[in-house]
C-alpha cells in the first residue's frame, strides 16, 4: 500500500461560534471521538457534536477567559481552566459545576488527566507551579515548582506515577507524584 506524500489535510467540517468570540482552546473526547469542546474569551465553553453545526451545550459561569479544556475519560465531565487560575469540573449530564479548584494564582495553562486513575488531575500555571489534584478531596496534594518561570505544559507518564512539566525557561522537571 502506497502512502500519500501530500501535506494537505482534508477539512471535514467548519464550526463557527456565532457570538464572535475568539477560541482560546479545544479538546476532543476520547471515549467516542464524537464530541469536542472549545473555550473562548467570552468566558464560555461550547460542547459540540461532530454530527451538527451548532453547539449542543454552552457552559457559562466562569470567572475569566477560558485557557484550557479537557474531557474526562468517559466524557461525563469537562475540566475547564481559566485565565484567573480557577479550574472547574462540569457535570455534563446535570449541566452544572460540580467542583471548583482555586489554588493557582494565575493563568491555568494546561489541564491533563491520568491514563487510569479517574480521581486525579494535573495542572500547570503561569504562577510557576504544577499541581496534582485529588478530585475526591477537592484539593491538590502535590505542588511543585521547577524554576521562577511559567509552567507551560504538564503530562502524566503512562504509569500515572510520574509527572513531566515543561517551563518557559526551557527546562523540564519530572516528578514522582504518587
């Protein structure tokens, strides 16, 4: 079988937010790949189906512009990070915030979920910290700082025991988190 050498991607569909907001982040659900969400600068998160042209849900009530979004593994929840540093867990069935985490002091740059432990979450911020959260307790249990610069990205290792964090100064820190 021959592979195509073309660098052109095939556009499947275009989605447009009708209120003119600027999209700041997006995520695709892993369970079905039939849902995706977008965060915008009007403090809203839109949940979309790949089968339609309009959002199926709009989540409002955030304290500032949306900076990061991610679905839970089962797509029953969406985690939303904001420019103000808050992280919200939305129950999509009830369409309400079920948890609010407020330990970051600045932009929540990234939220990630582990491969297997559904009660954990990791986040990183412009406040120079990366945090590992226990969603059952509603608070972080591990905070680490690698340098005096923004943490741009954070990721769980496949074992969920380690976290890697990437910093604005070019450094990477790997930390045992469990």
